[in-house]
């Protein structure tokens, strides 16, 4: 199954994608995580991406699309993949269609995780992440005792782009550039809306239900 997770920053795309990836046994592809990995390794791509990410702006389409193209052509994506944070513009969505058509593939379903802006601000300012494996936690809803990652033991941090002024820019970028994708995919009959709940488990159940996978 080839899936896209849509939704504002902080809607829980990453968390849900992780759960779905385990259940469906297909890779979770997060463009944001690919960029952050490159920033950590100080690659040329990382340096370029950081100039946009640190301001809450989108990395240019040509850079982002090439990364996704390379990733989904890898063997582990042959049975399906979950795109998290991509596409984020109509142009990216159109380029994605061209890429998939060339490979004889298509997107099966698009899950739109619905959340309001106020909840996003609250959620992102309370989010802490593992700089090593990318696992996310929430100071209120998914806390850790010693500020160490439960998976790999690394010291947890706030993401640089989870600062209030950057969060506001990211939300604005979402409404301006990404939200039109909701209508784009609705028009193609692929969209399903699910509500973002404060409980990770409930959100995942909503998504499984929308995908017709409840009970597996
Ligand atoms: P995320 O982890 O999905 O919240 O992404 C973090 C940041 O990476 C975003 O605010 C953008 O600056 C950048 N980014 C991630 N995915 C994309 C994309 N598909 N197109 C452009 N920029 C992106």
C-alpha cells in the first residue's frame, strides 16, 4: 500500500507513520527526518536545508522531490511506503504523480490528520525529540523520566524549529502551501480525514479504521 500522511506540523504524522510502518511492514519516509539527518551529518544537503528549516520555510521543491524519487526507487519500497511530510505543495504532488506513473505505481490513500492551530502550537512547544533516532515525546502526554530516549538512551532535545516564532511560520506555510493538497486529493477520491487525538493509540486506531485496517 502506498500512503501519504497529510496534516499540519504537530498533527502527529510522524508518530502515526511509525505505528503504521510497523503494522504494515512498509518503510516510513519522512522528508523532514532525511533533512535533519543531513543537518546532523553536516552534508551539503543539510547545510542547504537548514537555511530554510531554521526559518520555518519549505525547502525548494526540486531538492525535496529528488530525495523522494531516489528513496522510493529503493527495493524496500517495492511493497509500499508511507510518505510523511511529503508532498507539501501542489507542485510536489504533481511531480510525485509523474515519478510514480513512470514506475507503474500510484498513491492508494491519503490520510489527512485534522488538528486546529492552537493545539498545534501547544503540542509543538511541548515536544521533545531524540536527536539520534528521531523518536518523539511530549512533556505532558508522553513524558520521559530522565530526559533520555526510551529507545536509544540519547539525551532528548527540543527541535530548533519547535520555537514559537518558527512554529508560527510553519503553520502559515502549512495553510498557504500544503492545505490545498486536501482538495487536490479529495478530488482524486483518495482522501480520508481522521481526527488527531491527544492519545497516540486513539489517533492510530482512527487511522487504521479509516484505512479499513481495524482489527489487524
Ligand atoms: P517535518 O519534520 O515534516 O515537520 O519537516 C521539518 C521541516 O523540513 C519543514 O518545516 C520544512 O522546512 C522541511 N521539509 C520537510 N518536508 C518538506 C517538503 N516536502 N518540502 C519542503 N520542505 C520540507
